[in-house]
C-alpha cells in the first residue's frame, strides 16, 4: 500500500442535479473520508463542498478525477506535505 496523504478536495457544483452522482462517488471512497462540509450559496445558485480525505495519492486523484468529469462540477485538490 502506498503512503497516505491528508488532502482537501473542494467542489463547486453549478448543476444541482449532479448531487446524486457526487454522493455516489463519495460513498464509493467513504473509507478514506475524514469529514465533509457543504454550503449552498443561493445568491450564486451554486453549492460548495469541502471533503477532507486521508488516502494514497492515487485514490485522491481518482476521487477528484471522477467528480471533476461531471458536467457542471469543478473539483480541485490541496494535498499536505505530510
């Protein structure tokens, strides 16, 4: 098993109908999720979700990649150096 890293995956969701797909992907990787926070930003018509994960690089990239491929969803990751 490769070394785990702590990361925050930030999502901006412009198409609310993608919520089920996002939740499905996050459930698939649920063992790696430390916590998550979601905030609906009604004035802009978007939602913002931050997901904290403790996982190998490959897994973090897989989560970000799968979610980022969804139409109307932007995903970016910030990884710790530890």
